[in-house]
C-alpha cells in the first residue's frame, strides 16, 4: 500500500517555532515529526510515500534528499497556493490507482500503533469500504482541549448527534481514490469528503486504545519534548 503524508501546512498554532521551520520538521526527542511518521510507515510495510509540501517547502525537500529512508518518496509541491487537506490529496491523486493511506505527521506515531494499522487495513479491505479512519475516545487524549469530532457506533462514523461527539480523528485513514472523482474544487478540506460519506452512511471507523499524543499547540509540544 502507498501512503500520503500531509505536510503542507503553516503550523500557525506553533508559532514562533514554525516561523522559520515547517511543523513537520520540529523535533521530539531524536526524531522530527516527519521522520517519526516515515519510520512508522516503514514498520507498517509501506514501500512508497507521497509527501505534499507548501510552507517552507524547500526545507522539507532538502531534508528528504539528505536523509536516506528505506522507501520510495515522491514530493508534490503546492507551489502556487496551499490546497488544504482535501485539495492536497486530490492534487496528488494521480499517484494512486488503488486504496491508499493518508497520515498526519503531527500525531506521535509509535510501534504500538502498528496493531491499529493492521486492524484498520483488514477492516477496510474485508468490507470493501470507501474510507475507514482511526479514531480514539477523547478520554484517551492527553490534550484536554480536544472536544471530540465524531460519534462511533458499530464502526459507523457520524457527527449528527452534537451531544455525543466523543471521538477524535487520530490522523490516519485508508481511502479509495474514486471518492475524489466528482470534486471540482481545488482547495477544500477533507471534511467535505467525510461529510459526503457520512450522508450516505459510508464513513467507517476503528477505535484505537492507545493514548493520543498530538502536537496541537506550543504548550503541548513543550510537554512532549520534555517527556522524550
């Protein structure tokens, strides 16, 4: 399976650290967020990775070129303007002719998540889903500012019950390229795709039981840096 790492964002909630450094190149312990994600994907058996870039793109490109990772990496540079999460994937869709993994580098992925990946992979292909996402109960989130985005019942994802949004998207999903086939916009959030799938009861989720560590803001980045 191929994977796409979303790495184009500005990282505004991490200013001033991201004034001169893209968010994915911030370090936690001995790893950058990007290298940690790439090494996790290698552990999952991924052989090809596409990375989209925009903000301080040359730094990320130079970093990839200088570091030897044991897989194929393709850079897709959103040079003219940033395309948001959904637009970024659509812009790179020609690299995918079968279901692929989309992952955010600002979650602290670890070897503990390999089991989650294998579970969601099996779940996705066995049931021939259009999209399956890895979710976590908000009680598992160490950053208590996260309020929850989704409900999850019998693996079906929804967000219509505003008083029952107890689950957070971890930043990992498997998705089919054809779900983007009718979208004509160039700049849009992945939420547009998710909402369409929710409306037809076609968005599925798998629950992770691992504590959710996410570089959401500068305070939490400092906490995570001390722990490592």
